[in-house]
C-alpha cells in the first residue's frame, strides 16, 4: 500500500469521493491527479494528490496543468454554438458557404452539422502529413479539403479522433478571422478565468504534468480487437490515429527511454524494421500476437512515436 498525501476538501456528503480518490493512489498505483466537481454552480469536491512527475517530488497541485485530449472537442463545439447564437454560423448551411475549397471530391453538399457530429466521413487524411504540417495548420486543412470521404457522408457515424479540430476549427477561423485557440481564449477562457488553452503558451509549460504510459500487460494477455486494428497500418482506425500525427512534446523529453522502446514496438507491430531489410515481411503469428498485446497498453505512446517516425 502506498501512502499519499491528499490535499483539498470535500463538502459534507461527498466524503466517499475523497475515499475513492485516495484509493486510486493506495491500491491502483496512481501517480498524480486532481478531481474538482461542481454541483449546481458550487464546488463540492476539490482534491489533489501525488506528484506531477515521478522522477521529482513536486506535488500535483491545484494549479497543475494536464493534457485533456478530446475534451477540447466539446470546447470547440461550445465556441461554434456561440457563433450560431450570434447569427454568424448556420449548422445546416453547407460547409462551402464558409470554406469554399472544402467542396472538392463530392463534398459540396455536406452541412456544417455533419462536421460536428462525426458524420462527414473524414476521420483521416490520405496525404501524408508531418508534425510540422500539424503546427502550421494550413497543410492539414488543405488535405481535408482535398480528401475524398471514407464513407458516404451521413450514412454512418465514425469518430473523427484527430481531424475534428481542423474541420470544426477551420469553419470557425473562416468566420472570425482568428484561430480557434485564439477565439476560445478571448471568448471563453479569459472571461471565465479558466486555465484552458488550445495551444499552450510556452510560459505555462513548467506547470504541465506529463502523461505516463501504463506498464506492459502480463505475458499471455489476450489481444483485444481495438488494439489489433490500431497497430495494423491497413485499417482506417490506424490511419485516423496516426495521420495527422500526434505532437511528440505531449510526452515530454524526460521519458525518452520509453519512447525508444515504443518506437521499437511500433516497427515490429507494423511489420517493418528499417534496420534489418530481411525482417520487412510478416512476423510469425505468435510473435505478432505477443508484440500487439504488449503494445496495447502503450497505445498513445506508440501512436506518438509512429507519427514521428512515419511508420
């Protein structure tokens, strides 16, 4: 059992939340975390515990910043609804009304609504993109504008894990003339005094707690279908997670050893090994199964490295 100091408070009646929070450290190996809950506009739980980085003793504090991944999709949707409320955006209007180049490859009739509901058929991009393209913004939205949908738009729902921000964000940018991050900062974060950014200022980086990959699973752990498809470069799932690539800085340089390991796993799982041409073909089924199972617990790590390496 690991003893961890928990800071903060809970209002009467919410003590079980504090007990469950502490249990994550004592029994489940949590490193650092925070939990804040509002009820009817009032804070009823505000807890922090553990450390921000395992190699250091700095506590995970109330002002520690954390990458929240796809929670920003909801923030971007709020931004779009603000524009709709002001009469500047019509969710039922075709995207080309705001973004004319989007109409290529039979997409001219797609309404804005389908971009926000994951029904546009654009969860990935065939054109190979780099991390520099991601930071530049325009190459990614140009790739989406030129992309043929992977399925008939609105015929099915498919999670747009990485492209949502560019699809929704470009519509917002075309309307207001600034990036979605700048719009969110001006209209949402600053008025509400939120520590929230889409595009973190460099000065805030010391406050960020890195995301940690979990330990590998035990030998013989069954391979779930999600992981098997995720590491198979022929699947749409793999394409959606790997291209556009994830920014490597998410993981912070301190974990370079894990990065090298996951790079090796990625090459094996995708059946490529640039250092050994004789291994360019499929690996034996047993080896692939073991590699894939081990990789499953390193999913985000693998994707970041795979994106960087171009595998």
